[in-house]
C-alpha cells in the first residue's frame, strides 16, 4: 500500500456496484471531506484494509506450507508401503521354498500393509478436502508419483534389482513359464513408462514444474538403466539356447570355397520361435520408448540424427563380431579375407532378417526402421570397428617413418580399394531399400569409410596418398610420346557449313584435346569414385578439395610449362610452336568443360552447399557461388585466354614485320607475302585448335589487322591517286580472301578498312561536301562512314589526289 494515491485509482461506475458495496461506501464516506486522503476516516479504513491483506497473505502461506508437509508425508508413506510390499514379495518367495513363514506373513505383514494403505487413503482425502485451490498440480504430482511408484514396484518385485543379478543364472535353462512371467513384467514396466511419458509430454507443454519433471525423468532413467541390460541379458540367453551364433568356417573363406551358412533364425519353430518373437518385441518396445524420450529431451536442440541401429539386431551381431574378430587378427596381412567373410555372412542371413525380424519390428511400431538396413549397418560396424582399433592406427604410426612410407602407402591404398568394393557390395544388398536416399546421419552406418569421417587426421593422410599416387600416374603418362597427340581424323579443314556443329564441343576429340587431358580426367575421376561412399558430405568435400582440386592445379602448371616450352616468336614461320600452344589450350578447354559438368552434378552441388553452410557458421559470411570447381575453372580459362592472346600478338607482329616495306613503298608483293604467311599460320591453327577458341582467335586477328592497317594509312605519308586507291582496294580484297574460309562475309570484320575503301572511292564533289559538312556521326553515316572519327575521315580524304 506504500505510495497509494487515490487520484490514480479508476473507480467503477455507481450503477455497477452491488447493494452491499454501496451501503459500505455510504457508511464510511458520508461527505466529500471523508474521501480526502488526509481525513481520519480514510486513514482508519486504509489501516483496516492493510491488516486484512496481511492476514490473507499469511493464511495463503500457511496453506502452501501445509500442502508441502502433507505431500511429503504422503510420499514418505508411499515409500514405506512400497518397501512393505517388497518385503512381502521376498518373504512369499522364501515361503514357497521352505514353507515355514506363511502364517506369520498373513498375520503380521498383511496387517501392516492394510494400515499403510488406510493411512495413504486418509492423507489423500485430507489433501483433496483442505487444498481444493491447488487441485491440478497436486493431482498431476500424485498421479506421476503413483505411476512411477507402480513402475518401481514392478521392477523391484521382479527380483532383478539386486546388483549382479542380470539373468545370468538362467542361461539356457529358462522354462517357457519363467520366460513368460519375466516378459510380462517387462511389458508392464514398459507400459508404465509410456504412461509416465504421456503425462510428461502434456505437462511439458505448459512449460511449468521443471523440477518435478526433472525428478520424474531421473527416476525413470534409473529404472531404464535396470530394465535394458536385464532384457538384453535374457535375450542373449535365449539366442544361445537355439545355437546363435552359428559356426564360421574360416578355412573355407581362405580357400574361396565358403558354402552358404545355415541360418538359425530360419530353423526356429514352436515355442522357441514364439519366445524369441516375444523377447524381440520387448527390446523393440524398449527402444521405441527410449527413442521417444530422447526425441522429447532433444527437441529444443534442433533435429536429432536418426539412427538405423536396432538393439535386437545388435544382439544378433555382437556374438558374431566376437567370432569374426578372432579370424580378423589372423588375417592382418590378408585383409581381403575379412571383407569376404563379413559380406558372405551378411548376405546369407539377409533372408531370415527380412522374413522373420521385419514383421516383429512393424508389430512394435518402430516406424522408419528397416531390419535389412539395421542388419547391414551392424555388420559394417563390425568391420569398421576392427579397422579403427587394430589396423589404421598402426598404419598411421608407420607412415610417420620415412623408410616405411612407400610400403604404408601401398597397404593403405590397397585397403581403401577393398573398402570401396565392399561398400558397393553391401549397398547392393539394399538396392531395393530407401537407405541410399537418406541424409548423412543414416548413411553413416552404411560405409566402412566412416572411419575417415571420425578421424580427420586419417582423412588427411589418405588424401595425401591419393594425390601423390595420382601425380605419379600422370607423370608416367607424360613420359609417353603419344601424351600430347591429337587424333588426325579430327584435324579437318574448316567448313563454313559445319560451323555451328564445330562449336558444340563435348568429347575429347571434338575439343581436339591431347590424350594427356583424358588421362588427367580419368585419374581425377578415380579419386572421386573412391570417396563416393564417404557417408559425411563435408568430409567428402574436404577429400575432393585435397585431392582432385589440387591435382588440377598441378595439371594447369603442366599445361603452362608446355606452352612456355613452345617459345612463340614472330621470327618462327613453320608453326610448330603454335601446335604446342594449341595442345595446352585444347587440354585446358576440355578439362574446363568437364569440371563445369561435374560441378553441375547433384553430388557436387551437395558438397558445395555443405561447404557454404560450414563457412557461414565459421566465418559468418552469407554469399557463396554454386560452382564447386570455380577456382580451378578460372585458372584454366585464364591460361586459355592468355595464350590465345599471345598467339594473336605473335601473328600481328609477324604481319607487321613482313609489311614494313609495303607501308613505305606500297609494294604489293610484300603485302601478298605477308598474307600468304598469315594464311599458312591460320591454317595450322585451324587444324590444331578447337573450334570455339579458333573462332575467338581469327576474329581477334582480324580486329588487330583492321586497326593496324588503318593506323598505318592514317599515320603514313602516302598519297592516294586513282590508281593507288584501286591497288589498295585489290590488296584489301586479298586480305578478305584469307578469312573467307571462316565466314561468309569476311569484310564485316574489318569495319575501319571498309570505311577507308569507301572514302578512297569518293569523287571530288563528295569529298568537298564531306569536309565542309557537319562534323557529326549522323552526317558521316549518311555517306556510309560509321567506324571512323571525323578527324580520321578528314586525314584520309586529304591524302587523295585528284
């Protein structure tokens, strides 16, 4: 009430007050003065109301304290009652064996039990009567306590709470009656936990009672920690009772004559099959409950990875793993036998897994779980686990020793070859399943290459080995004399009618690329294929970056060195240097097109997206391109452009050197000689360069010649008479004929020369009108001049002699 100010109150309208309220106000506020805060009446009334509020607060606090005391007392009584029930159960068990304490139990224990139950009933009635205002939370808490108590009673009464008693004493001597009783208790416990989970899910939606839910979760988790190992132990005992795991004849694996293994799953019948189905169902039900609880706990942490492992199938595989690893150790120097054994066992037992276990999984309502996937995943896990623990660590240590590197690389790459082949075999067993369309989280268990995803240091070592091996293969190819050869059948003459088809490049032959380019792509493709079964996309992207991307950087340096060795020079007229440059340009163009094609593939798009997401998380950047090999493509494109321009520059310098005399004396013979040399060089280039790059090249040459000849005329002192103009026109027609095989109208690519020819063909009157006319583009265009400036037009016209 501190700081109370009547001016700040919003009073209700008089008409909305009830009769008792009106009479109360009339009694205490008779005049306008009584309403004032300084009046004696107001002060007394304020003190009275303050006292009433304090009394109500104290009473509410007392009620809350009473509620907590009563609740704790009831819970304590519940625990004592539960303990009495447990003692009763144990005593009854003892009486069934010795028969001496039954009367004492009925006379003493049952009387105490009745008293405890009566007390609990009395406390519940009292709480419900006294604290009706807190009914919802109390009922929920009591219901949860009752359900958890029932759950603990079921587990406790089964006699399995004692440490070390994990059904080991039953072994293979379980009777069907004992087995049925224990399965029934387990199912009751699972049902109780599902009921608890239902309440927790509903309560959690209100985002209240955090401590209550945490306490209940803790107690249920403790119960699960008891039930799961006991259920697994009973399941193992049951498996052993019908001869699982089967014997593995490793000697036949070594000889290559392993016959089909007998599957005990298909040999079960009668009660044996029924008992196994019940035990399998219990494990599936437990796993479903566990998955449900985990999904609830992790729902605020984003989507949790979906697993394909099944506890019941893991129990089938676990004893198999023990037997297999015994043979694996003997085959350390012959790993191919390991892969053969695992594949054969997986394949031979697939029928029983699919026909017998899948219906049981469906009955347990384990949605999105496949028996075949879980079986294959578990078998793959056997091999990957052994390699992780026993093989790759030793190889990684030996790799550090310089003297052992070559041997380790050979062994490591051989092992990877076996893994890649094995992964394809295992995935072929699931060709009708949907697992290959699953995300990384579910593909993790489908490949032995998962060992490299979990160990980035091993992935790095593997990438180094692959890169070194790929570079070694490429150097062997480069030593071959045919490495830079281009198929002669594709060195065809340029035909204008087939121009469009020439530019639709697809194959190596169409690109006129040398054999070394195909070899480089083949080596890179092998690297990509070997990592295709890497189950984590980001790991696959890192591997490709460390191998294929670096390999093409090395290859671009090879192409660059090959061009430099050509030693292009304006003095060389035989064209051999041009051929070497064309080989590198064609190879770069072909590899560039293939890298772009690969980047458009779905698998590389996935890797690029994974990289972008990873970079955004690490660097907080938001824009990335979608081309995986963008940098490598840029490097190759830059090499092509630079060396095409280098060839163009050499051709123009050759032409300039050969036309020096022509520019001074107008000797047409010198010009014809230059044109003949240019024609021969273009013929060599057309024959050896791919169609697209040759198109860019000859157009660049034409553009360069156009500016060169125009500049020579404008910068020279030559005067043009009628005869000289005609001779110049004839020389230019000869120039156009050099480019005639490449297009229908070659003069269109010499716009400046075409304008000069028009000016030289003008009469005296036209020259006068043009010189004294408006100096504008539109005015010159009216005379057909569109590519020369007015000062260039004026300079050309003043060279005419009439």
